[in-house]
């Protein structure tokens, strides 16, 4: 039995489970892409924070701090 036939049979017998599983896979893919973009664009380096943070000169995060 191929994967397509298995999907068709599952869709006819229990469409709510197959549909929600499909949407969950799409959501997981979008979430993964969003997290990867967040870290690629240095998302933890917020420009406006509520607390002050003091960094030492030898801290590697000093290179990525926005001016």
C-alpha cells in the first residue's frame, strides 16, 4: 500500500484526525522557519529593553550590540 492510498483511506475513515495532523505539520514547519529566522537576525538583541545590562569588554556579545 502506497503512502497516497494510506492518506486517502485515512481521509475517508477519520478526516478530522488526518486534517488536524496535516495542519500540525504545517504549523511545525512554519514555527521552525520562524525560530531559525529569529536567531539568524539576532533576535535576542532587542534595541529597547526595560532593564540595563552591563557587558565587559571581553564578552563576545559586545560585537553584536546595536549602537
